């Protein structure tokens, strides 16, 4: 038993030692190989990212240094660190990039940062101020402010085209692999040509033909990012004073004010002073004082030009309520009209009930039924006073743990103001953030982790110092270059051969430009035809590669070349620069001055050197179209002439239209109708008859045929009677509709009504008495007729009726029977 146990122990020991040795060998052997593979892969991805920028526009490498730095940091593990959780950003994690400093954060971290920032800003606010303003939250690095609505909720790539970009090892981390196409800042009309990338976009590399600031020099091709340039000649533009020219060198923007001094008069011309030539217009302190046309007042303006104008108190002036206008002398004040004010009060619901008055209206004191802010209680109170109840809000705040407990809360409960205090994942500290839902952020404390040589140090969150890998050494390689360059590209210390030189060749080509392609002094070339096989049985050998210097490729420097039709100037490669057709329409103005040549871009012979460059030549087409110029507004007829220059002749056709009331048919010249203004059209379309429309009151409209709705102020005289129909009065129909006129009965009407009621009561009583007498007479006559009948009935009652045998002997039979029954009971 002991031998078997010892044998098993030795076997397990050997297996563990072998596994440990293999793990160490794999780690050390794969580290250098992985580094080399990663560097090669990184170089290919960077070259692919800059392909369009470098090949199509010949962009210089110095303009891409800043973007290249961001891309290098995106590839290196631990180089991109989230400044919120102090943890490295991995390829498979959702991130968010700031548009100000381009710093990258974890999406979860920036969302928590935004919530905490909004909580800190809104926590000292009162209940009345909370929710009335959209407070911003800042970027943790550059403090660029974002709105509450701009809080990121989804994971996008750098250019913002693809949501949740897939993980691809041959793309830049968190990139979609498509062209960026972001607008350059400042905007120049072009878009970024790089693939989706982190960091800022490089300067615009497009070639444009532009002149200097003063427009004196000839246009030259320049980069769009540096298209503003100065010829250093004197500007020569006329300054604002209109007397001197700008003497500064060619510059952009507006010229500086004129520095000279001259004697200048004020606007009214009374005073003269020495002032800067740049500000010739100035006012003195004297009041005008000229008499106004009314003869009662003088002009109170200070030093002005031109006539003083009419008296401000002349013409029609309105009363304080602006319902009545008065034409009074300028020496008299406008009186009040005596009508109700009817101005809307501050509450916006009720109107002022006072008479026309000067000054502001009083506050609204009308009692209304108001609802509190939370909507649970109502109360009658003055309209100008707010109503807040004492009910406390029972809603759960965003932390889903605590209640709001605010009085009369309208529903916009603020974030929870309590501290979380839960133990973090590091098991050493507690969460200092406000009360929140879900898991807490990582511990904000950091620990230093060093590389093997100790020269490179990274900070990791507390609790992760035992699981994270040490950082790579960032010391530069010091080996001499093997190509024609004096210095090699900067790269970090490594094992094995140095990576291929990727610097631009910069050799001078035959055309005079420098070779922009990467260094090709040590290119690997496959050798073919060196070994002939002896027969089909011989195994094929592996291809041999040798390092050799390749010749420079054809020059691809863009040269501005104008197309045949002079539409555009495009940069073409230097080795194939020649005039070409841009495939657009010619676009030159034909003799008709309305259409352009629709031929493809072609050469045009200039008959005169001073002729306009946009005018058609003998090679252009001839216009055969009809006239399509727009007619005057409202004219439905077409021009009778073929396509011609200048304006079309006036339309003399007649239009058949109905009048405003739709009863008469009018014939009007098209020219008169289209050239008339609104008032003239109103008169032209009117049939000059009375409007047939009926007002809401039932009367016919008194206006002449007109457009729109009829006026509601009916002036028809109608009779108005009191309730007893005795009094009557003629008033306007509009006043009756508005309820302003009401005819009431007077004292005489009431006295006559009382007498009529007394007479009616007396007549009713007499009728009742007469009815009683009539009924009594009928009763007596009926009784007299029944007297003879009563005597005959009495005689019949006196005759005896013979009884039956049962009626005679029923008492004798029933008494003994009842007696026997009683005895038995």
C-alpha cells in the first residue's frame, strides 16, 4: 500500500513539474512571436486606414501624426485607460468618445458619471426650482458640457454609423471599417477620407485653386486646409471712411479702422471737432429745439439729421383702453372713454372690469377653483395666489429604494440624495456615490503595476493588481537603420529583426517630385526559374525570397488639370496629367439667354479673347424649346412666343371668374387681375351689389359684395317689448344679440297687472258660486222626481217573505250539537 501511494505521488509530481515547465516555455516563447505578429498586423491595419488619404490625395505623413498616435494607443493593451474607473479599455467593451478631447471611456462609466454630475448639480435646488432647467454634465477630462438629453445610451463606432460594431481583429478596435466621412472643422465642404478612427480628423488634404486675401495674385493650387494665404502686397482696399486706402499687407477679414485724424462736423452741423477718420458720424449734446409743424411744441431730439417730423401728439390718439380714438389738438390730453377696460389681467384668464383708466390694471381677485401642483386637492381661492397642499409624495425615486417625501410634488421627483455605502468589489472600500440602482462602479482607488525593468508603470483599480499583466516596455529601439534613410522609424524595444522601414522613400523622381511610397530598399522579391526539376518524381522546392531594392513607382503627385469645358480643376497623377472631359453637361448659356448647352463636356472655341467664358460657342447646341419663363402670379396662360431673351409680353386674355358672393360672372383682363394689389383685386372681383348672405341674427348683410365673413354688428332696427307687452322700443339688432339692452316694466305696468289679477280672482269666485247654485237646483229637481218612487218601494218592503224549513229549525238543531261538543272537550 505504501509503495503504491508513493508511486502515485511521484507520478503526480512529475506531471505537475512538466505542466509548469511547458507553461513557462509557452509564455516566454509566444511573447516574442505574438509581439512580432501584433506589430505586423498593426502596421497593415494602419496602412489600410490611411490608404485613401495617402494614395488619392498624396497627404503628408506629418499631418497624420496626431491621428496615428490615437491609433497606436488603441492597439496597445493598457494604453487607453478609462479616467473614471482607472481601468484599461478592452476591445470587446462598449465605449464612448468625447467630441471635445476625444478621450475614450467605458459606456457604463460615462453614464454613471453623467447621473452623478446631474445629481450634484440639482441636489442643492429647492422644490420650486427643480426640473425647470436642463442642467448640463461635463466631460471628466476637458470639461466640455453636454445636455441631459445627450447622455449616451447606446454603443456606436467612432464615426457614429454602426451601432454595436462587431469585434474584428483586422480593424481598429471599436471601429466599423467604413470611411469616416465626418465634416471637417472648420467646415470646408469636404469630408474625412480616413477609415473609421479614434481621435480628431486630420486637416483637409483636398487640392483647391484659390487666390490670396486681396484677390490681386493669380489663383494657385493649395491644400484646402491651408487655402488662405497672403501675397504680402499692400491691401489697397478703401476704408470705411471712404477717403483713404488700407496700407497693411494682404490680410484676411475686414481691414482695421482708419488710423488718421481729421476735423469733422456733427450730424446737425453745429459743432466741429478733431476725431478719428474711422468714425465720421457723431452727435453733439445739444437738443434740436426747432418748432414742430403744430406750432405748440419744439423738437426734443438730440443732434439729428433730416427733418424733425410731425408732432408726436398730432393725429388720432386712443384712450387708455384703446377702444375709442379721438382727434384732439396736441395741447389737450386724451380723456377716458367711460367704457369697460377689458384688458387681460396677469392671470391670462380674466379681464379687467374697471372703467377705462390710466395706469396698470389691478391684480386678479376673482375667486376660482384651483388645483394643487400634485393634482390631489382643489380649493376656491383668489386667482392670483398659488395653491400648494401638504400631501407628501410617496413615489419611489430613481434608486428604487427611497420615497420622494416632498410636499405637493408634481411628479418630477429629484434623484435620491442619500449615499450608497455598499462594499465595493475590492473588499477594501465602500461606494461613495449617491444611492443608485444596479451594481456599484469599480473602486476609484488605484495601485501601481510595474514592468520587468521597472521603467514603465501603469495604475490599475484596487483589487486587480494580482490578475492584470505587466505593461510592455516603452523604451525606443537603438539599432542603426539598414536602408538609405539616416534614421529609422521610432519603435519600441523588441526581439529579433527590426520591422520593415515604413518611412516615405523621398527620392527625387524625373519629374522633380519626391517619391511618397514607403521605403522599398529591402523589399522581399520571389525568385522564379532558378531551378529546373529533373523529372515529375522530384518534389517541388519552396519559393525563394531575396531582399532587393525596387525602382520607384510612377509619380502620383496630384497636378491641377482643367477639364475641356472649364467646369472643374481636378488633381490628376503627375505621370498622366492631360486635359480631359468631366462627363458633365456643357452648361454654357445659349443665345436665348434661358437654356444651357446639354452636350457632354467639350472644347469650345473662343471667337473673341474678351468674350465671356460662360457664353456658348460654335460647337454648342442650338435652342429649340418653347418659352418656359414663369408667368406673373395668378396668370394661367403660357407665353405665345418661342424661347426668347428678355421679359415676356403682357397677357391680354380675359378671365371668367365669379364675384365674392358667387352669384355673378365677371370678365376681367388677366393683366389687370395679376398686376392689381389686394385692395384693387377686392374691387375688381366685387359685383357692386348687396351681399346676399344672412347674418346669425336672421337679417341680410348690408355690405356691398365682399370677400371673407360678414361683419357681425347688425344695425337693423327691431322692436323690443317688456314682459307685459305694453312698452316697446326700437333698438339695434347687434345690441340685443349682445344682451346690452333690456326693457323692464315700470310701476304703471305693475299696477295694471295687479288690477287684472284681482278682476280675474273675482270672476273666478263668481263662477264658482254660480256653479254651486246650478248644482243645488239640479239636486232639488232630482229629489222631486224621486218622491213617487220612494212610496212604491216602501210598499214592497212591508210584504212578508215566506221562510224556508232550514231557516225555521236551524237553531233547534245546532244548539244540542254544540253542547255535546263542549262536554266532550
